[in-house]
C-alpha cells in the first residue's frame, strides 16, 4: 500500500499533513467509541444482575467479530479501497451503537458486539497501515507515537463521556454514534492522500506470524489487558469501595498516561536499543500491576500511579509499531497487520473472559491476571530468537 504522491524523507507537505490528521483523528475517534462501549455495556449488564463471567463473555464477542473479518480484510481493501472500507466500518459502527438501546435483549447484545468487533478490526488494521505508509525513516518514531497517543486519547475520552452522561438510557449510545459519524467526515475530506493497495503479499497469516512473533505477542497482550481493563477496572474499583464515577475516572487517568507518555517513549525508540526498552517496559508493567490492590486503597496515590502505569504499558505497543514499520513495507506490512489483527482478536477474546473468571475466583483477580499477562510477555521477549533483531537501528 502506498500513497498516491511520493514524499521526501522528513518533509511534511500540506496533503501529507491533512492525510495524517484524518487517519490519526479517525483512530482517536475509534478509540473513543470503543472505550465508551466496553464499560457502558458492562455496567448495563451488571445492572441487570449478570455476573462477571457473563459480562466477560459478552465483551469477548467483540473479538469473535475481529476473528471473522481479519482473514478477508486485505482482499476487501484491495477490491474496494482503503478509504471506502474505513467509511463503511464507521457507518456500521454508528448504526450498531444506535441499536443497543433499541434491542435490549441479551442475545441481541451478543450479536451487536460481534458486528462492532468486525468494524473495529477494519479501522484498527487500515488506519495503522495507512499511518505507517505515511511515515519514513526520519519521522517514523514521532508519527507512530503520535498515532498511539491519539488512539489512547480516544480511549480516555470514552470513560469520561460515560462519567458525565451516565450509563442509563440512549444518550451515551447516541454520543458514540455521533463520534463515529464525525470520523466519517474526516475521511471524506477530498484533499487527503488515499492509499492504493499494491499486490497482495504472498503467504497466509501463519507466515506473517512466523516472521514477527514478538509483534503478534505484543498485540495479543495489548488486546487482552486493554479489553479486560476497560470492562472490569471500574467494577474492580467499586468492589474495593470506590463509587461508579471514581472507577471510570481511574480508567481515564490510566489512558491519560497512555497519551502523554507516548511521545517521550517514541523519542526513546529512536535513541536506544528497542529490545532493551521493551524489556524494561514489560518488567515495570508487571510489577506495577501487582501493586494495584495497595494503590487503590490510597486514592491520592492511585491516580498518579495508574497514570504512569498506563504510559508504560501502552509504550510496549508503541515500540513494537516502530519496529514493524521499519522492518516491513507495502502489502507485506498489511499482511503483518492483518495477522496482528488475528492476535488482537485472540487476546480480546481471552482477556475479558479470563479476567472475569479471575474476579469470580478472587477479589483481586484483575491485577493478578494483568500481572501474569505482562510477566509472560516479558519472559517470551527475553527468550525469543527474534528479539535481538528488535534492537537494530533503521
């Protein structure tokens, strides 16, 4: 996939700036709608008396939608165009969000979460690929860090909207649908550089999984912890004595750290060994998660600690995106991102299910699950044969 116009290394002309603004803005709004829906549905289902395991299974339907669409996405993007696919996904997301309050049946909400997951996969893969194609070796760290920071900004905005609008009634669903339509307006701007799909990369997703196993494991980790946290962090905090608004503010605080700390992490990606950076971040995320039960007993400390933890955890994903963008190009890059989408779906399927089960088993199941996931990833990175290549400079 390549933009229609060529770009000089490090030069930001007007069409390129507009294109980056549209792609990154769309990613941010996608993050907002997703982070609004996850706790919104969880709180509604909890209000109906459903347990954490059933809430986790409902959240996992998002991942089923991802797994269903991911194998066909490169072919669909090549046939219909990247921008057309993104616009279609935004329209689908807005429509399905409006159906939640109209169809208040449990079985319907499972199907709606599946459809939302399919649309989210289109937005995830194609905006990420598009942003990487608009990058070059002189700007890759800054652009991908900005992409992740704005995506995290969207994730922070969802719980904030929920804390203001509440989870009852149609208003929060209307706000989510309106955000998706706003992203559609960004994508419709006639001046942006619409990418063209080149020849499809040869090989099936298994080939791309073998090419970049650390990228796959990073994506699975990010999806598992992200979906589990969005679905259960507020409920976990309420279990420890926090009120609903305070619980959603914790999610927002965590996401603010994920926003504001990505640019310095992106700078570090361009200045130091990337494998070593990922190991440090993974170790810090593991230890930080183990401290959650103690931190949430002290609100004055919980907010700054979760702010820092959010930036550290999401920084693992930022570093991985810089590595993948430097190693792969064109259709092969889309293939890598598609395979990553499958791992995102697997992580998002297992994450809320396992976290919900852990919370049913023990009061502090959520931080135990997060610490085990981060620790397993760090150990895998330490032992991976691919890991030495991650520290290579562009």
